[in-house]
């Protein structure tokens, strides 16, 4: 398992992009009004608009495993609570689970099946 994303929920995408790019000096890798990524090495910093479910200033780690379907099948034995079962999103198998404090985490698979 690897940490591949840190998703940062922001109140103002334009302002957040400008801060990370112009103040911190991060290179924009991909930019849209709904999802922006910065080139930050092995772990990507991604910005996403805040919502009632994900308030501004909060973050969500995004992990990747070789076989998400296998991890999901072992969830009870591992003590993992999934809030969203694995599903294809933009060609990638993605699910969501809660960590030990009840915080949301996303997880994707290197394989889609």
C-alpha cells in the first residue's frame, strides 16, 4: 500500500491554486475548477472544492493497493469499514473507508478488476 494523493478541500479553487503555485512555488500538473493537481513527487497534492461533507481546510489521504478487490473482500478480517464499495471512476477502481478515528480515506487499485 502506498500513499499516492493528499486531497485538500478548499473554499476557493482559484485562490488555492494561486497560493500553492505562486506562494509555495509548486508546479501545476493538471487544473480544472473541480480538481487540480500539483507535481509534488511520489505523492500528489490535489485540490477539490469544499462541501458540507468535506469542509474547507480538511484533507483526505488517498492510498493505492495492487488489488483493491482482494482488500475489499478481506475487509471484515482486517477490521476495515468501507463507506463506498470499489467502483470504476474515470477508469480507476476507487473505494472509500474510515480510519481508526472515523476520518474518510480513499483507496484505488492498480488493477481495475
